[in-house]
C-alpha cells in the first residue's frame, strides 16, 4: 500500500495554484543555506512553469539579523504589497512572526522540516513532516526533498493559466533532481529511501546539466573531479554566500542564464569558500586550545566576539566529531550571543535546549544539528542547564 502523502502537501499546492490563478503577489522567503536556496529555486521555477510568477524572493542575513523570519524582515514586509508569503526551510518556530504577517494581511504557507517546539504557527497551510498527524514516510527529507514533492504536486494537473503541467517534463525533473541531490547531501540527512533516489538520480543528471550556474562549477572545478566525489566543493561554495539586503549570491548564480556572469559568480563563491575554510581551521584550533584544560567537562561550550556566526556550524561539526561531545560554538555579541550546535547520535540537542528554554531567546533545529540565541547574562546558566541535562542522560 502506498504511504500517505506529506500532510498538507495537496493543500499547499492548491493554495499556490489559486494564487497564480488570481494573480496574487507571491513572496518566497527561504533560508540562506544550500537547502533553503535550492528549495527557493525549485519552487519559483515550478510556479513559473504553471504560468505564474514570484514577485519577490528574500533571504535573511543570519549573521546580523538572526535565523528565520526575523525582526528586520517584518519591518521590511510592512511596506510591500500583500499576497501569498511562502517560507522554505524555516518558519516552523516563528509563531510570533507569523501572527505579525497575518496582521499585515499576508496569507502564509510554511514549508519546513525542522523540529516542532511549542506548537505550530497559525499559518494558512503548514507543511512539516515532523508535525503531528503527518503519516508520510518523509520524516528525514531535507527541505529541498519536500519542495521537490511540492513541485510534483503543483505540476500534477494542467494549469488553467498556461495549459502546462500534467506532470513534470523529463528535463525539468532532472534539473530539479540535480538541486535536490546537492542540498540533500548538504543538509546531512540520512541517505536512505527517497533521499538515496534523489542523490543517485540527481548526481547522474549533473554532468549534463542545463543550468549555467552548475555548468560553471563543473568547468572551474573540473567535471571529472566534481562527479567523482568533488561535489562537496560545489556544495560548500553554494553555502559560502552571505545574504545581504535579502539577496543571496548562490541564488543569483543558480538562476543566472548568462554563461559569462555564471563563471564570475561561481569563481567568487569558490574564493569565498576557500577563505572560509581557512577561518574555520583557525577557530577550530582556538577551540581545541581552550578545551585542552577542560577535559572533564561533558559538553563543549565556547564563544568569542571575533568569531563569525556563519562559521560556528562548520567548526562545531569538526569539533564534536573529534571529541564525541555535544558542542556549542557561538559568536558573542554586545548583549546577545548566537551559536550553532552539533551533537553525537543519541544526545538530542534540541531536547537539551528545551530543558533550558527559560534562559534562551530562541532555539531550534534537528536533534544532531541546531542553533540558539541567548542573552549574555544567561550564558553561564544556559551552560549549567545543559551540563545538568546531559549528566542526567548518562
Ligand atoms: Mn534544511
């Protein structure tokens, strides 16, 4: 028997089709990493194939403004024409922000795959395979995998606007699979079931890609090298873009139709990722120097005003694997600190932070990879709470 579809997948597709039919403004707000960016590209191209158009595509500056639908985004959205607002790879923890958006007059669709914390936002449609009542076998999809299925659902029936649809064309499907493969790998979700299929089919299609942005990477990095496992370089380049004024360079690259401009953008992203790698090594060394004196502590909890938040995740990834301890790496700001968490299997970092949520401004993510924001005056209490939580697990 077929497993049920992702909860609300059909509802979201119907609502998007209605928006296209009625010429509503459509805004996509995607996360600024490979998963969020590729999700955005796929959904926008699916909507175009339907004969519709996306009026605005926005990405948050995580470093300066915070993860998710942040205060700066709400300020900006106050003054734009209202319509359908779709979040990709974020939004499930933005209950307060969704209330504000509803108040502005937006219809909100959330498409996310992160864990549900305290209930779900009051959006018109919420897709998140982690939510209650979702009986699908899609619990371990990256957001891009969910978006791929949403695109399939959208293009299932011929569109009234364009007469197109009735299934995805072979070329469009392959093009979406290429992006889905890259972001599924990037998001480090288990490579099983649908994820395995996405990766195999997507990487197979990559060498014949029609997308100038991906072609440019193959040309610069070397096609043979990329296809024999070097796609990690490509993925880290796509993750190296920072979003400034809600724009993102990787998105620009993946949607660029000019070959010359694509080569320029790809080269720039590769330089950025090389520089980023150097910085990651520097910070990792500093963390290792500091924890050499703290061998008895059961977690790693280090921060610094000079560290970039964008690098906290990659540093935490290296350190936790080396020491097999829950690892919290943060940028210490003037009044608040923001950080990334990586945790060994069986040690749920989201649950751990939930046990200290009174000290936190926000937190969320996946059991093994998550993030947080905390007032500096609560840093010590937060750390003690975490230690207590993980000690009780033993
Ligand atoms: Mn994701």
